[in-house]
């Protein structure tokens, strides 16, 4: 099979979808790998490193998309890339379709197959291709939140951990999954006081046993959320419903409960955001104000730490890339329930129910 790795074109995106070792493994398996020149530069990976492992380095994305049967990316195809996709081709990347109707309809029109990182479930029901980037985003959320609490960044002028004689910041984390748990852990290390909310009592019991005493694990409901919004200096939105749009846990009127200069980091923005006033932003222009509340809603947070994120992501994705290259999409899906769960669009037909429900679109059952 011909596997293509284009350079990411989303703004401020520095990750790459395949490491040189991944190229070597594919070539050893009898596959041809096309890597666009400069694809790994943002992660500190030179074209020469790919070529040394057997890749053919090509100049532009057209050469990658026109020849590759399987294209491997990090972020959803941008408008110019949609025009390069063709019927029968497979694209393996993060899509987050439920947050973007235009992307969904645009991809359906290509006739290609979407194999989505974010809905791939292993045999234990986990989301192994979301976990590494969720770990990065969770830890980054506190790093960014600490920065934007500073007064020059329009924040309250709060030091996250306080100092002797001055109380630390209060942090509200909505969702105790991978993002939320990592955010809480880092915030606890700073010395902040954290309220970690979730509706999964078993998850809360587990985290209560293993987290430090400055993290309060609390059941999430409207009253508890509103109570802690009034106390919070920093709010981390980390709610996930796999494949579906994130629910709004913070409504527009709820911002009135918050302190002026408080900061919201909505990590759930890739799936539409869990705060009603969230809208996608970029690393170049990451924040905006609504009712004196700082909103940070960057859709590709891990892209800013490209080297760490690339290695973390590729460690998780490579086994599935090898499966897809060896068998093709349909044969791989027959053999692997994980691959099957990742297929959101098959040859131009929507087969992911959560995405269909988000936009009221027809959905077919995928049968490889």
C-alpha cells in the first residue's frame, strides 16, 4: 500500500502523523511511504531522517494525496485538503465531525473514508488515540490557565499556588476523565485548591483514593457547578462524549456568577465546547472576553508542544496505521473491532450515529 504523510496546514499546528521509525516499520512491511517535505520540521524531525528510513520525500500535498491510498494526518482536513481527497481513499486522523457541520458535509462529498482517532475504542472500551493528547491538553490547560490569570493577560492577577499568607487560586475542573484528572494533578502540584466534578461515582471514588488532599472529588450537577463557578479563579472544561458534541455545562447566564478576570480553558472545544460562550480560537489569538471572563478555546492545544505531542501520539497510532496498511480499511475492520469503531464515514456515507444525530443527517450501518 502507498501511505502518505502530508504537512499539517492548520494554523499553529506543529505535529506530524508519523515518526521516522513508523516509516521504517511500514517499509519493512512492503509498503511505500510518501512524506511531504517539511512535514516533521515543527517536531524537530528533518526530511533526511525520513528519507534514511525509506520514505520518499515529495514537495507538495498534491503529490501525497494523489498517490496515497491511506493518508495519515493529525488534524482534520482543511478546506484545501478536502479538494485533494478522492473516492475510495482513506484518511486516518482526528476529525471531531460533531463540532463542524461544514467539515462533515464537505468530507461526505469527497467519497473518501474517514477513520477517526477520536472514536477508536480498544477491546476494553478505552479510547487509546485520545488518551495521549488528552494527557497533554490536560496538563497544558493548567499551564495556560496560570498564564492567563496574570493581569497583563486580562486575568484576575492571581498566582495559582499563592504564597505564605495569601490563599492559592480556586480551580474548577468539569469532567474527571483523562483531561480532567491530568489538569487536577498539575493544579494540585502548583498548590491550588481544586474541585474536580464528574457524574461517574466509581471514577470519583478511584480519584479520591489516589489524588492529594487539595483535590475535592465531587458529584456534578447544576447546583454544584453553579456553586463552584462563584468561587473559581480558573475553570477547566474537559467533558467528552465520544463522537458527539459536548454538552453545555456552563450557560451564558452562569458567567454572571464568576469573578471578573476569572479564566475558562475549554478543552472540550474540539467537540464544540462545554461552555455556551466558547468559540474556537488559535494559538496566535487564543483568548477573548465575555462578561469580563477570559475564554481560552484553542482547538489544537497539543499542537503548541509539537515534539512532545508527536511522539506521544505516534506511539499510540502506529500499530493501527500498520494494520490499515497491511489489510486495507475493510479487511482491517473485519479483523479488528477497534478499527471498525473508528470508521465515521465509509466511501462517502455517514456511519457514525453520534455525528448523524448532531446534524440530523442520515446514517447507515457500517458492514465491512
